[in-house]
């Protein structure tokens, strides 16, 4: 609270704005949009233009209404943190939004940016430039994590990856280079600073920076409905490469397999082609929206397997219907996609979802279904 009061004492800035009350909610949403399109920032309800704390009536409904109004009136949708705080004994509300990897955002159909202490309309050239960056996958994973250091990186994991990439993708990279040189070459480090992708992929403890934003929760259920009864469940919170490996192992322990004899050889036959399971997991990890405080989940039930994660489709280029056909590759996390490609787990051709469908049908199963609702992607494989 002392830090916030110190900021307030300096007045409004390119990352801070005051509103007397939620009566100015529309203007506030435009400002939040401008922060997301710029460097991020905080908006405080209950402080006047002169930085005097006057307070604001606050209830749970007030906080929910602000969060929902921001979500409903921005595109792509914004998910800021909305909290009640006590300043000088008075209730106020602070809305915090990070610089967005999906900019440009619009509020009420118009895009805004921050210039000094003012919220201004984004001009056409800036808008188109930011849109081009978004379509080319330069997003959250490219951003620098300012409070991270090389000590936060698991160096053996980096060199294990390098050996695999050299073998599978002919990367031909020197395995005796210093780890920082390897990370620079992979674009995971820039001018001595680590990207968010580096920490998600190779961090010793990603939870230090991304609590609840990258974990995978897996559950095996005895029925198709409800969450009260479980056969087994695991939550994986290592780096996202290890999370993939553990989740894949969880599924292979559960899925049925039989032995088929072909001539003098015996072959294991899984109830689903394992390429489909692997592709489904990789898509969930590579395309998820890492800004959101929502865990990715995998549910194994008697009739289906469900993969569920926050994500973005980049409409109109990518839609649920386009996922069923050949389409361009639009990874929301280009650096993460690149590493999974070099590991031989991702093809970068935009055919992953089509492969899931064709290989499942080829195996005699019902065609999988994709859903996109309220910023959440869902894939269901029918057993």
C-alpha cells in the first residue's frame, strides 16, 4: 500500500490513471485498453484527478461488474486483475493490466494507446503494424521477464533439448557453447535478458514468475459427469516441456492397449493412435494463452478424453471450422512453437488439428470435436 501511495503522490502517468468512481467506467475501460496496447498500467477508482484519495463504494458485485464489463467490451478480450484495496482507511479499487501479447485491442470498437497522461486513439498505421505482429505470433512468449536471471534456467535441460534438436531436426548447434549463447541463438534471450518463453520452457521454477498460468491438471474419472469422484489425478507444475512429458505418461498409463499379431511379430495397438494424443497435448501447450490465471486440464472419462485450455483463435484467419481443414499456422506463442518443432513434436504447418481428426477417424473412432467458448478451447476425443 505504501508503494501505491507513493505512486499516487507522483500523479498520473503513462502507466497510472485515477478515476473518482465507477460512474466513469466506460472511460476507464478505454484507458485499460490503452494500457494493454502500450506498456501495461494501473487504474485506481476512488482517487480524484489531483491524487486525493476519496474512496469508492465496493462490493463483490462491483468487482465482478468491472471485470465482466472490461471482458465484454474489449476485443481481443482483456482479463485484468481487479482488486479492492484500502488507502488511507478508505476503500478503493485497483485495476491492473499487463502489456498484452495480443495487441492491438479495441474498446467499444475503437483502439486506444497511452501517450503521457492521456488516452488517445491508435492511428491506422500503428494499428496495422501491431496487427501484423499479432498475426505473426509475436506475443507473450517474446516479452522480457525483467526480474529473471540466468540462475533461473535449468542448464542441463537446455543441453538435453539441444542434443535432441540436433538429432531430429539437424539443428547442428554446438553443444559446448555457454548456455547464454544457446539461448541467444534460439531467441530466448535478448541483450542478456531472458524472455518469458525461456522460463516457461527451461525454467527451474516457472511458478516463481507464472503462478497458475502454465500448469497441467490431469484427472481420471469413473463417470462422464461430475468432479467429486476420481480414480486418479495429478497436477504438473514443472517447465512446460516436462509438463508435456508427465501428462503424456499419465495418459499412456490409462489408455487401453492390445497386442496384435502380424506374421511372426506382435504389435501393440492403442485405443487411440498415440500421434493423436501427442498432437492434442502439444496443441494445448503451444497455443494456450499464458496470460490467464487458469490451469490447462485433461479429463479422461469412460466415453471421452477432454483437453481444455485458455487460448485465442486469431479470427477471422482461424475459426473452429477452419481447424477441420488445411489452414495456415498461427501459433499464439511463436518461440514456444519453435522449440516444440525442433524437438520433433510440432510441425508448424497448421495441419495439427486436421491430423488429429484424420488419424482418429482412420483408427475407426468417432470424429473429434473442437469448441471455442469464452476464450477457452476444448477438444474432445470420443472413446
